[in-house]
């Protein structure tokens, strides 16, 4: 019943404020979440894919991408839906320019195209990568939370919004090299509860690049007793050269 009321309410809101298209940022024709002309502009990550992080592999004889061959990742497996370059501008607006609403299209696409993979992992909960409280105040929301909320709602999987806390204000990862990235994230995350009963968790983030953020979260989750940690990202970077 609660769901029904919320859906009616949301549909009402859609009529007054149609969803903005995550590609061109113009209002999409109701009830669509993207305009027809823009459909297909985000490029899905194609096979062959890295068995660990899901990045597209340039060489099909390999099983893992270069990044996963050199790094000892703390997470078990993960997937990204779209190639980052094809949606860089959309991601920027989603993160920094108030376009929280894009989470609806992104979440819909993830549930549709990666839903089977997610179910196969049999997760107890989805856990969004937290941002520091000060950053969240600045931007008004955490894009990973918005995304996790959409995926959870569409797939009927609980979302644990408060399990991981970001206790350190870190520099943007894109400004740093590999080693600086890892140092930057050291002790950046903390588990907020003493008794974590979850055994299988899917971390939700907007972009996967080197995996250092997911690793930092996965390390804390495993220390707290979580057995399997997976990740889902809406965008994934190219294989390292
Ligand atoms: Zn459009
Ligand atoms: Zn990989």
C-alpha cells in the first residue's frame, strides 16, 4: 500500500517536473526517463570482460585486465554498466550539478541489464559508498546513495545507508596517482556498527576506475565479518595501458 501511494505521488511529480534526460539534460517526454533521440548514446561495456572487475578486455585471450593482474583487490567481483567516456558529462552533472534525478534512469538500466548478475551474488544488502558529511551538505545528496536507493527499490533488495561512514575528507581521486590514491583512502572509511550480520554485500558507486575506493570499503567490510563483497558501478573506466 505504501508503495502504491508513493508511486502515485511520484507519477504526479513526473507530470509537473518531467525527468531530465541524462544525456542532453532536457526534459524527457513523460513517462520516459531519457529522450528517444538520446537512447543508446551511453556505450555498454562489451565482452570480453575482466572476470574480476568487469572492464572490457582488449585481448580476449586474457581473463583479467591489467589492473586486476597487478592489484590484489579486496572485493570479490564487480561490474560496471557503461563505458565512462560515453557518459562523462552526464556523470559530472549527476555528481556535482544537482542532477540526482538521473539515478532513476541509471538505476532502471542497472536493474534491467545487471539484475541477473546482482541476484546471482545473493546479496543481503546494497551498500552505497559514503561521501563525507561536509561534502554531502555542499552537494545536497550523495549520488551513490541515490543510485543504491533506485536499484534496491526496483529489485527489492534492502539498502544499508549507514553501514559505512566516511570519516576522512579525502582529495578527489582523479587528481592523484595510484600510490597517492591508496594513501588518500587509508582510514577514510569506518564501519558504523559493532555487530554486522550481513554476509554478502554489493557496494554501489557511480564510477569504477582503479578500484581503490571499492577496495578501501571492502577491506573494512571484511574486517567486520562480511564474507563476500561485490560492487556495481554505473560507469567504468578503460583498461589500463
Ligand atoms: Zn536527451
Ligand atoms: Zn579487472
